């Protein structure tokens, strides 16, 4: 973008979760919603009534629009790379909802296409934009946590059978179940704070749904830096209100979730949690606008978004093969459906 105050124009693709994102785009300073795209008649009709922007039913037509700088993909996970590669080929910047895609080959294809086209690739992990997480990161980066000992990612939600009537819970388009679709937010924070992963040991099962993938999984993680990590993810819980991310080291601990709330504990009570750094983006649209205006890196680019996919696939491979898996991952083949 040439001018520091130039408006960044977005096209939203996929009006399930994308409808809320479209509204957020309109509320973000520096961002403009130019068009939305979906193939569902009911969603398109709602968008025409409530969003007051052009509704495009053909993705190729969206890519040809001169008033779209950034394509934001909120489509089934296994379609992100194919659609993102097409957007990069059209000269559009690309944002994906989580996960980046469902295989490492697809992730690498999209990362390479955006790199070759000279366009941005970003992944929307909204937990990264919360004030508490910014404060936790500052504590990590300034050494207030000390040497990391243990990190925990936990999400216990409910999904009715109707949720899985479609692409959810399939290896091809969802890439997994409760880890890849739901717990991925907490797993992203786990690896972001913990750093490179050395080894994982996982287990998974289908206990309460008729799906190809898992609805409950746990894993132990060993980080290259010596810390341990744990992962719990399920869609079999009676409600959808339990999630936690916690980290502690030799000096202090911090966490964010629905059970303990937001907390800070230090061995020396005089050591307080740092404030969040000023001026950081509060959502993906602010992040992209800042990047395109100033060149400052986005919070989660394609290479960073790939890491949580690799970690989750390693958990799946470990669970299927019944052994610990070393990273980097040398490939993963989903079980036959």
C-alpha cells in the first residue's frame, strides 16, 4: 500500500463464521468491506439485507474485483490452500481462518504461492489479540516467567450431531476433529509460547459422534527448550464453556480461561504482571491494515500458522501408530474413512 492512511479493502469468502467477521471489518478503522462471497442462497440473502455490500456467488468473480485488496477465507479448512493460491495468483493478499489448511503439503503450497506473488498471508487466531495474551507474551519475552516448565492447552466443548452433518469431522475438509477445529486456538498459543516442539505422544478416540475423526484427544508435548506441555480437546463435554491456556516457569505463572479466569502468580509477590504493549492490534483486520501501511509483521503469518497444523498432525500420527513422534513431522496419512 502506498499511503500510510490508505483504506485496506476486504472481500469476505464464506458467510458462516464469516458473517461476524464481515461486521467486524466494517467496524475497524482503516478497513473497508468491499464484497462478500458465498454459494448459499439464505446466507447471501441475509448479507444483502444486513451488510449492504455487493454479494458475489462466484469466487472467480470476486478475485477479479478491483476494489478487493485482501481476500479473507472462512471456507472449509481443506479448501484454504486451493482458494488462497488462486487469490495470490490474482494479486490479492490472503487471510485464512484457522487452521491454515489440513495438510502440510497444502500449507506449503499456499505459503509458497503467496511468497512468489509477493502478497501477504496471515492466519486469524483471535486469542493472540486479547489483552491478557499480550501481557503474558510480554512476561515471557522479558523473562518474568523464568525458565518455562509446563504449558497447558485445554478445551472442552459440546457439539451436537447436527454440527457434523457436512464437512465437519471429515479428514478431507476438516483435517481432524476436536483438536484441528476447536482446540487449535489453544494449541496455537501452546506452541507460540513454548517454542519449537521436539516430541509428542498422543491418544484419540471417537466416543460420542458418528464421524471419521476424533471427538476426544489428549497429548503430552516435549519442547526443544526442555519444557513440557499438555493438550486436552473434546467436543463431548455437556457444555461449550471450558477452555484454558496456562504457562508457568521458575519465577511466575499466568493463564487465561473460563475456569480460573485471568490470573498471574509469582513466587516473589512484588513481581507484577507487565502491562500490554501499547498500539498492538485488537483483531485481524487491524493487524493486516497495520502491516500493509507500515510493513510491521502480522501476528501470525503463514509460516507461523503452519506450526499448529504440524503439531496437531503429529498428535494424530502418534495416536494412530501408538508411539512418540519426533518433529519436524515426516508426513501423515489419515486413516481410511
